[in-house]
């Protein structure tokens, strides 16, 4: 394992803090408003952050709590709205965060620049398609129960200490982790949380790769594939052991099955041996959205349908589904959208 040494001064440097501020400004109108408020006394605020970090007195502000329902799932989100907190976390992500992510395997996705759903699905499909159909192919699929809420602070700190050998940086990471007022859990809304969460599950990723399995993880959704069911059974036992060490719980709906039975249902798609199809629930959501657009084409619905096309086009039947639901191909839809947006 390659250790991380002596980067605290880089993490808290004024140059990195300014770059983090500029990067955050690009995240929409709400971020821009907060950034402009911060810039009214920019030099004073940046210097205050720098000296607080250098002296070890920086602390996260209190968290706000909201509940959102996404794709039928209820998510509790805690986040700090303080701009200084966001700048510090972004600076950490640009420095120590990059180094932590560099230690992960290539088949870990989500929360990592350049490793989104499209890359994950296409990479999985290419590997699955390369396996001759004459060979059986089995799937082991699991996910963790309340993953972010279950991350144990002591276990996460121990993993960081094995990787990071900079005492001042360890102390800063401890402040961030301990800012969540429980012994377990990291806030979903923190900028550093996806990085820490991915790093936390790295032992599971490494175990799968050491066994030579085809393996993909998107957040806490895990898929392992092999031509040997016995190998997957062995990995299942190891996954339970690692989860226990990390103080996580694997949901009881785990199973090992031939890919020809269900395909790999993950990230809104179903990956089969020769094609990618859209998950039925996701398809129903798109059909409903497209129907609303055709009945009453508004700018809001146009943007919604356009964003769904970016997800839909990965599937083999995506173009046909889009045309059947919207009544035209994507080129004509884009022309129609321009007229709608120009008129309001």
C-alpha cells in the first residue's frame, strides 16, 4: 500500500482554497449567491479559513436536515450550508480526496470524476459480452443496509491512519468525521462523504479483484460475476466477513443466479449477455414524463425529457422507446425544445 505523506500544507494552502472557491461557484445560481456573499470580504474570509486550518481551530458549522424522495426512496440528507465549510471540503477533495480515490480499483463508480453510470454500465456490458455464450455466467448481487448511516467512525479513522501518515492531516480529517454527532454515519450532503464512503469499502473491492472476479460497485450496490458459482459462494462468505469487520449489514435480498435468468439489474438498467435494456420501473417513469410533455409541452418538461434521453440512449431499445413515447426522434425533439425555450 502506498502511503500519503506530508500534504497538509498543500490541502490548506491559500491557492487551493481560492481554487476550491472558484470551482464551487460553478455549481448553480444558489452557489453563486453564496459565493458573492463570501466575496464581499474575500481576502479576510479566505485568510480566516487558512489560519483556522493552520492553527487547528477550524470546525464544521451545524448541519441542516432535509428529507427527499428520489425514485420512490426516502433519503435523509444532512449538510452544512456554510460557504467556508464547502470551500474547505472542496479543497480536501482536490488534494487528499484525489489521492484516496487513486487507491481504489478501476471498477468502483459513483462520486468519482469520470466514473458515472454510463461508464459503469458500458464497461460491465463489454466484459459480459466478451464471455462466450457456451460458458455459464453467474451473478452475485448485494447492497448494504443504510450504508452512509452505518459507516463506523472508529473503523473509518483506522483505515485513514493506515493510508495517511501526516498527523496534521489526520487531525483535520478527524474533525470532519466527528462533526457528525454520532459514532456511526457520515452526512450524505457533505462533499467529502462520497470519497470517504468509497474508500471505506475498498477492502471489499480488493477482495473481489484478488479472486479474479468481474466486479462492479456503484456506491454500495455490488455486482460480482463469474463462470464458477462456487467462486461466488466463496466470495459471498468473504463479503460477509468484511462487512462484519466494517460494521455494515448486507441486505437479506442477496442472491447468486445465472445471468440468463434476470440479467444484472443495477443503476436503472438490466445488463444481459447481448444487450442493455431499461429497468421496467425506469421505463414507466419515462413514459409518464413523455406523456405529460406531449400533452402540454413546457420548458420544465422539455428539460426533464431531454435529461432522461441522456440516460435512455445507453439501452439498445432507447431510440425506439423515445420515438414511440415522444412522437419524434431526438433531432426533431431538440428543434422543438429550442422553440419552447425561446418562447419562455
